[in-house]
C-alpha cells in the first residue's frame, strides 16, 4: 500500500493491519494468532475516491480547519473601547427592555471630563432625540451645570440603564444589574474626578442602597471597586414639580464644586 493510501486511512481513523514479519516466528517467539487484514488496492479505491472528493469540496472543513477556524471568545466588557462598547450596548439583550426599545442611549458629552452626570433611565423623549436628559428636565440640568461653571458639552451625561423603561416605570434592580457592566466601563473609560448621581432611584440602584434621599445626600459615596466619589442630589424632573427643593440641590452642587476645585489644585 502506498504512503498516500496510508495517509488517507489514518486521517479517517481507520486502523491498518499489516502482516507480521515471518522471521519472528522463525526464531521461536510465540506470537498470539491475530487476524491479519490485508487491504488491497481494489478495496481501498472507493475510500480514496471519497477522501479525494471531500478534499476538493471547499464547503467541507478538514480536521485542521476546525482547529484553525475556532471563533475566538468575545472580549470582556471591561476591555472594550468606546466604539466596541457602543456596539455591545446596541446589540444587548440582557433584559426585557431590549424588546420594547426603539434605540439605546449610551450617553453624550465630553469623554475627557472631571464631572460625570448619571440619571436613572432614558425617557421616551430622550429616546426620540437620542440624548439623555432632554426636554424640560434637560433645560434645568443645563442651568444647574451653568451655575457650577460648566456647559452641557463640558461633562459626560449617562443613565444607569441604556433603554427606556416600559411606560416610564421606575427601573428595577434587575434592569440596573443588566446594564451595570456597561456603566462601569463608561466610568473607567472617562475616569472622572466626580460623579453626580441625580435622583433617589439613580442613587439607590447605583450604590446598591435602600437609603432615602435624605440619608444619601451631603456625603461622599463610592461605587464598588471604583475609587471615584459620588455625590447624590435631586433629579431635575423632581425639582420641576418640587421647586422648594432647589435650595438643597444647590447645596449638593456646591459640595461637588468644592471637591472638584480641591482636586484641580492638587
């Protein structure tokens, strides 16, 4: 049998039996009688034809092809670049909100900024405009930022989750958890000096706390494993219906300004 024939049989997992050397019997060594299978050229011919046909068929992968064409594992969210993160969020199906969204809102603004603003969830108007904190709440946020010495494009604005909730409902713990890795990656890419969490739901989901706004305000908090301070204040939408709380909100903004000024002087 030729080397080519041996190679085809070996590749297909067919054992080849060969006749033992007669000289072994001649020297008196007792060799157990095992059946000897002799493969003739006529018997091997169909196997060669099948193997050669498979080798010519580009649609059939060889054994080596399977090893070389393995799909590499998807990169971890923690290592994604901005474009990769945007793609991952756009394709996300981690929770039921992916079924009802029209689009995802990763965030907007400067990616090299000392201040990051985080709200709870995009609204229907946000989704339509493609920008978080739009409408009247967005106008009030712009005024708040101006009082701090910033323009909207000077900061980065995002939400705990990237899809609007069904019928504007409060985002759930599970929905926040489904988007958590995306938000953490945003924070790590931006590396802000300060995070301003707006709204009690935002603060509770972000900090994994059940404390009230009264208890969360007026102090520095930190996200899990991220050494970036978080200051909690009222959501602009809440301030629109509760204008008497604007004074407290201004106190929170002053606290953030004081911290950022101290960081800048270092």
